[in-house]
C-alpha cells in the first residue's frame, strides 16, 4: 500500500485503514506513548506505557472487529446475544497478546523502554464486573465463542464500581470501592450515537388504532439513556474479534425539563445523578438476592437496552418485518438476572411494532434460552408485584398476560388441579405477591439448561419438575468449562512450554488434544520437567503470599488451596476444622506420616453476610495462632490471601498441589475453580457435587480424593442428624471442637465464634459439617500418603491435566452451539487484515 492509498477516504467510510502489522507495532507504541498520551518519561508504575501498549493492540483488534461485524452483516448470520449482569473479565492485555500471537513483537517493542510485558501488565486493573463463578463463566464463554469463530455478542453493564476490593484488618474483611475506571479503560470504544432510551415509572394507557385495534401505551415514563461501550474480544489466532457491549446509564437531556423551565437549572442538572446511579455499582452478592429497587432497575436497563439494540440492527437491515427474526437470533440469559428480557421483547413487538400477541409470543419463545445457576432458595429471584407496578407498569401487565395464558395450559395438563396452578403461577400469592423470575424465564424460553450433570438432574427432579413434566424437551445440561487460553496457556507458561514440547502447540486452540499428554504420565524425564515447572509456579505464589499476607510459604511443602467466594455451602469451615486438627496433631506430637503443608484460603464475603465474615475472621485467627508457633511451622503454615480475584487466581492455580472442592453435596451447581486447578495439574479433594463428579469420572477415581455424603442421601441424614453425638464419638473432632470452644483462637475476644460453633453443633445444620468431618480427615490422610511418593503424585498430576480436555469452555460452547444456538462458524480465512503470518511470507 502506498502513502496515497492510506489517505483514500471513500464516502462510505474507510475501505481499508492504514496498515498495521508486525513492522509498525513498535512505531505505534511510541506514537501512542508520545502523542496520544503525551508522555515522554516512563514512570515507576509504567501506567502510561501500559496504556500506550493497550491502544497499540486495540488498533489491531478494532481492524479485525470491523471485519468480523461486516461478515456477520453481509452474510446475514444467525447470532447469539449473551445477556449477563456480570462479566468477570480480569485483565485484557496478556490475553490479547496471546490470542493475537504478538508476544515476540511486543517483547521487542518494549525493549526500547527497558522493560518487559510481565512488568507492564501489572499496571492494568482487573475488570471486576462480576462476583465469582457466574461472571467468570460469561468471560470464559466470550473467549471460547470468539475462538470458535461464532457470531456472539456479550451484553452487560459498565459498572463504574466493580467488585469491591477486600483488605483484612485485624482478621476482619474490610471493603473498599473498586474505582477501576479512574485511570481510564483503554480497551473500550463508546458509541453514543447508538444510545437507547429505557423507560421507568409513568403509567399505561389504551388507544385504538386506525384499524380499530386496541393497544396499550407506556406514557409519561422517566427515561434513562443507555450508552454503549464496546470491548473487543479476540479469538485465538483466528482473526475473529467479537464484541462485549457494556451499557452505561446517563440522563436524557430533557430528564428534568420541568424543573429546568421553572428556573431550577442547577437542581435539574444535579438530578442527572439519579439516572447515572443505575450503572454506578455492581451488587456484591454471590448466590443470594437482596431485592433492592436499584438492582431491578439494573436488570431492566440491561435487558431493554440490549433487546432494543438487536431490534434496531434488525430493522436497519430487514425493515419492520419480523417473520424471520427468530431464525436469526438467540438471547441466552445468564441466570434469571436478565429474565425480564422475555417481557421486554414482548412489549416492544406488541406495543411498538403492533404485532399480535401470538405472533410476538412465537418469536419470543423461539429466541429466548435460559441458564439456571443455582438451587439455593435464597438465590431464586423474586420481585414484589408492587415494585413492578411502580417501576415497570407495562411490563407487569405483560407478565400478567403471559401468566394467564400459561395457567390455561397448566389447567389443560392437570385438569381441576388448582394447587398445581398456584404452584406454577408466575405470581406467588401471599401478603406481598411476588413475581417468580425463574418461572418467567422457563415459560418464555425454548431451552432451559443446568450447568453440570448432577445440577440438571436435580433441577428436573426437584425445583422444576412440573415444568419438566410439561416440556421435557426444553431441558438440557451444559456442563460449565473454563478457557484453556487464560487458565493454562497464559497463566502457566512454564507448564505450557513443556506440554507443547511433547504434543505440539495445537492444544491451545483444540483442547481435546491435551489427552495426548497421557502417554507421558510415566516418563521419568517428563516428571522432572513437570516438577520443575510446579516448583517455579510455587515460588511465584510464595512471593505473592509473602507480600500480601506476610506469611512465609515454602515450595517444598504441599500447597493446599481453597479460593472462592466465602459461603457456608462451600464449607471453608470444614477446611479450617481440618487445619485445626493438623495443628492439634502437631502439638500432640502425632506427626507420623504427616506431610508438611501450606494452606491458602481466599475469597470475598458479601458485605451483609455476617456468618461468611465470621468465617474469614476465624481463618485469620487460626492462621495467626499457627504461624507464630515455632513448634508447628515445620509442618503447617496458613494464610488468608486478601482480595481474591481473577489476577490472583492466575498465580494461584498453577502453584496448587491440592484443590479443595468441599461443598455440601447438591449445593454447588458446577464450580469452575475446580476445572482451573485440574488443568494446571492439581489433584482434587472433593465431594460428589457439581462438576467434581464429572472431573472424577474423567480422571478416574484412583486419581481423586473423594469424601462426604452423597446428594441422594442428604435428606435421610438430615432427618436424624445429631452432630453432638458425632462429636462425642469422634476424638479428632471432639478435640477440634474443644480447642474452638475453649477460646483458643479468640483469647481476647470471648464468645466471638459462638455462632460458628453452634452452627456445627446444630441438629439443623444444613451443611452437615460434622457429618463429613471424619471422611474428610481420612481423605486428607490419603493425600499425605500420596504426596509422600512424589513419583506417584506427579503421575496423578499429569493425568489430571491430561484428563481436563472436556472442561474447556470450548467444549461447553460447542454444545450450546450444537443443541441450543445452531450457529455456523464465521469464515476465518478470508480476512483482509494483515496478520503475522501474512507479513512473514
Ligand atoms: C473461577 C473463579 C471463581 C469461581 O470459583 P468456584 O470455586 O467455582 O466457586 C470465582 N472467582 C474468581 C476470581 C475465579 O477466577
């Protein structure tokens, strides 16, 4: 391309932008650093260098993103909109460098600044727009969709404040706001011209059109603007770049016109805050609902803006004819959080485009698909009818209409069974009638899926059994997965290197190939390399734990790790009881066969979840007592890592020997942390819960440390549960309880852990901690035995990585695509963007 060509600007826009390839990366970096950002010295933090590098790479993403979108549009592709209130993305730089295959060029370019990628990366804030597993799943899915060249757009909220930052003060969790945008977010591009209006409040009126048909109209609403910010999502070395579209709320200019006209100019402008509040903060509750009005506003804001966006694009291309809309679109609802989209699509089709109810319903129920994430009753969303009436009056009417027609269907299926109609109604009657959002999602969707085999089975046999009886074909399982790019190739370069030396590099894009590693599980030379990689990774974690917790871990000890949100069902408490048990044994001199361990726990508690916060305090107090006892430190060290997030996990999972997945059976829908650890060669100690079951099936029972009650027996156990008796009959547990009850870990804070202790001793303990203690301790003894034989352990470690092929989110997304979305992959060969390989030849 000549200089002149570069300047050709065709009326319809750039046909081909300036060349960006290998040869220009260094220059682009310098140009962005000196001119876009106006800097000339690299500061201590390398913040501006990071920004310049991000902009340099974004240029390359934007070029590919444009082509991806053109292809989707020109070829009239069927596509999926993935709606999620959470996307827990973490950092983007390293992932983009990996997926665009720019590592050597970036390394070269950074040499001019006397630094390297690993150091520049530290300046990037995590995009923490999610709580935990559900939000991280959405992020892994986006990576897999792009890598499989599937036309999928993510829709979410651009929270001004993401997941809070956690620090630990005197053993207690303290929350700090996560102002992640303060230093700028170089990856996003806003598109204010594509803003959408979202209605709130007001009232509904009837009118008759010129054909004499009755319509409803939502009037005098207080509208809020939804402004899109697009984040590019690169596929793995395939030139595809998809989009994550995040909505920011803003005031419309006429927001307070009346006040403005009354002369209250500043007051009117100040009212803008109300509109901007909607996307101000992520609700920090994982697996529980809080029923706050602002949260409902967020849900409707996301659903409405995203549906409008898809419909606007449809109308631009096809006009006002919706007959083929359902052939071209799927909306995948990540839990019930965006389930109001069912009613919103109906509203827009019926009210704005004047479709018949039946036509609109036909389209809606052919485009909506719902993923359930939990069976925990406290997480099942319900919104009061009165709140809906106030905030979303027209949506409430539509839900009533959906319900009336649905209950007629129920009456046909179960004639005369009035109780069945009450049980299945979208409206739960009572003092304060509530809308059951999961029921709305099921009724409005053509697909309902759980996230692991056991979870789906429990859904269809329990919570949703009547819906399953009505529509068995709607229900399906899609076991979760995690992306092997971020969670192995990127976060564990030393292991990736030795894997690639054996089986080539193709496993990164085709993770089923990881199974070939099995051939080397017995190879002594490979063992040495495998162990060396683990030791290197452990050293990185040692440094992190030293820096963040002030605790000295030792790479020659077993690294026993449980990191995840703090929740009673996840049973961090059971883990800490084992730690106390080990401490008790060491003090008694009973160290026969004991393998020295470093135990790491980490995770955030929802700010209002008192028991979870108490468990954090207990972990910290136990850690303090243990770590300052010189008699114990040769055998046991304990740390609580503050502010567990995606970036921390990137250092943690490669260094872990033992992955703790100890939830009460039937409570963890799938888990994905379990998969990250497995990929990185950790062995799992776990219950038969969620995807643990499938992990154990894949790797073989002999390579997994199983313990605990099974889901099918839980009800029986609860029926005559007597923990006091269990404690009395188990000297190990008795001793642990005695230490706790004597105040050994709260000498200056009497009574501090009474709630925790009483929970364990309660006949109604839903988590069955005392019940599972003995088998947990026994499994931990098996762990010690296995670890003592390093050859045996290394074999099992290799076999775990080798068996992790089906826990790639590429597998999960292929199944969504096959069974639910029915998308065809985009063409990855005819891209005009210059790639490395193009320019090399
Ligand atoms: C993977 C991940 C989770 C989910 O962990 P589970 O053990 O499945 O609960 C939560 N938070 C972060 C930061 C993660 O990376």
